[in-house]
């Protein structure tokens, strides 16, 4: 790593890290292809004599999400013990082993739960925050966009793995045969019975494990590169502001800004004092005792003195009239008010941009989320808000095959491409919107889109074009939902405890997995599969109202 760091220009390293984080998430996000694998694995297990249904096999995905959330809680401890690079490479090997063993024991439902569910989720969760936290260390601006780029790779993974799975398993485009689930009065389901199709399923699992071992390891290696002299394990300290500084030309200035930023982040009392000064006397210019941006403060103070001197000179000539007959006194007063407003605005801008990007997060900024008395209500709202995600990921293809009667290849190739592009667009667009608008406004817009998709699907699922549009809208919303978690963590609780806070808030994925499972099991036999989305739309609507108020402060 040292040799590569020495060869590469320091200005290029942040973008190499961003590329590595993207590549790693592109491969680790194979979990999003479980919905495409569901029908194949269910058919294979039934062929081997195990009486399972789509709902049973979807439990493998639910188990993965549960283990992902649980292992994220210990991921921060493991990262501190082993370091980021050793941790992420170990998790790469764990993922390879999980899919390799799944290919060997693909005939056993319990073994698939153990390897594809528990083992894969364990490795994925421990390293989950590493790519994003590594990217954050090199980019201090546009965090929403950076989050969208890094996490969008997870959304792109179905476009890599779903066509691979379908083209290798069902290369002759064999149609599934309709059966009655559970051998009785259950809902109708379609399964593959062709022995050639079923025989290729273990081979595909092995191929996926090899692909991930190669590309995931490369991505993890690049994502953990660091700038020489940069404290990687400093919990957000001494970070490189790639958006504002030239590393090669102004290293001393960067070090000064980083040290002052560290002082502010680690000293909450000093931050509180600075905030009080900002509120109590907004026209006093910058504070000389403020450690943050000291050079900018001095420069601004000189400019302010010149402006004030000019204003005093203007006041001496207030008597008389100008060429249009307007009294100079009134004109000068208006100019004075305008200048005072400009100074006030500049002072506010200088203070806000050098301390925080959002004034509404100061109370719990750089605090542990557990110190927030309203955190449980926020956590519960996120659980309800994202309850639809598991349903869409696991059943989008099954709904298409069941209600549109289109060919397997057609649904997979078009669906994986459209869904992946929509998901990537969702992460980038919603990430950018979070940068531009306040959190509670963005959450409300996102919630409206989710409800629209949930209530629209039951009405148009039998028309393929409209079904594809509904799926694209769902994945566009999923992109925004998954960006919401790190953005709320960052904007509300800061980056000092980001891995810990992110891990705790991400446990909402465990809870909404349970919630999705309960809703599906209760209403799967009573309603058609496509009508279940309406229940999730109602849940998301209630959560949107709650999050609107909880994310305002």
C-alpha cells in the first residue's frame, strides 16, 4: 500500500478510495439478487424433496438482514482491534466461504440458512460501514452525494448478478410450471421442474463466490488506502477536506484547519460557547478566540474594519440632496441598512460554514445517538418507514412471473437493469436532495413516493409496462430509504461516533425485516401477493408523518 500511495498523486487518492468503496459494495451487495434467486432455490429444494415455498426461502434473505444488523453492532469493535483493512479483507474471505459452502449444500434448506443467511450476513455487517467511513475521511463536502455514490453500488449489484444467474441457470428460457403452494389451498406459485435448469443452480452459486473473491478483495484494498500522515482510525479526526483544499500546495493550511476542526469536534463546551456568541451578537464579526478558521477570521475582520470606516465617512455627508432631489440622509440610511444586512449575512455564513452545515443538529452533534431522548421514536419511525423494502426485493420478480406471464429472461434482464438504474438514480437524487433541502422536507417527499408506489402496484400488476414502472418507482424509493439512514446519522449526530451511531440506527433493518415477515405471513393466504403492497403503503404513510416531526430538530 505504501508503494502505491507513493506512486499516486495525493490528490488522486480520495477518488481511488471512492472507486474502491464503490467496487466493494458492488460485489458485497449480492444480497439484492436474492429476489431473483428465490424462484430457483425454491424449485431446487422442492426437487430435492423439501416442501418449501417462496415465503420459506425468503426467510434466508430475512436472516441475512437480521445478521447484518446484529453484526454491525460488533463491527466497530472488530475494526478497532484489527484495523479497517484487515477487517474488510477478512470479511471478503468470509463471503467467499459462505457462497462456496452454499454451492456444496444447496440441497439443504437449513444449510442455506446457515451459510447464505448467517455466515454471509455476519461478514457483510462487520465491514458494512468501512467503505462509507473511508470515503467520508477524504470528502468533507457533499456528504449526501458521496453517500449516494458509495451505497448506489449495492443497488447496481443486481444488474451484475441477476442476469448472470438467469443466463447461466435458465439459458433456454424454460417456463416454470404452476403449482398450489403447501399442497392444498395455499396461493398459486410457479416452480421450475426441468432437471437441466435445476442442475445448474449450485454451479452458479460457486461462480458468484469466485467473482466476489476477486473484485471484492480489490475494492476493499483500494477503499482502505490512506494519505500519508493521515490518522485512519482517529474516529473522524484529522480528515482531509478534499472539497476546499489542495493537498499538494497548501499542506500546512490543511493541517491548521484539521487541528482546529478536531478541537471543535472534541470540545462540545467550546462549541456551545461559540454558538451562544453567534446567537447573542451576530454583528460582531468573527470571534478572535474561535479556534476554527483563524486565518479566515483575521482576514474577514480587516475587511470589516475597512467597510465600517467607509460607512462612517458616508455618514458625514448625509446632509443635502442628490441629483434626483432625494435627501442624502435617507439615501445614506438605506445604504447603511443594506451594508449592515450584508455584513450580518456574511458573518452568519462564515460562522455556519466553519462550524456546522446544519444549525438544527447542534444539540446532539458529535454525540452518541443513545443520548438523544427521542432516539427510540426516531428508530421506530425508520422501522415503519422502510418496512416495504424486504417485500419489494424478495417478491418483485415473483409478482412479474405470476401476474404478467412474461418469459423468465425478459423479466430478469429488463427488471434487473431498470431496477438497478432506478435504485442508483434514487440514491444519487435523494442524496443530492438531502444536501439541498432540510431532512424533514426530504423525508416527506420520499414518503409520498413510497405510498404512491405501494397503492399503485395492485391496480396495474397485470400490465407489464405499468408493472415495470411500478418496480422502478419502488427501487427509486428504496435508494432514497437506504440513503436516509446514514444521512440522518451524519446530520443529526455528527461523524465523531458515526460507525457506532450508524450501526445502531441500521438495526432498524432487523426490525423492519421482522415486521415485513409478520405482515406477509398474516396476509399472504388472505390476499393476493400484489395486494400486500397496500398494507406496507399504509404503514409507510404513518411513519412519514412521525418522521416529519422527529427530524426537524
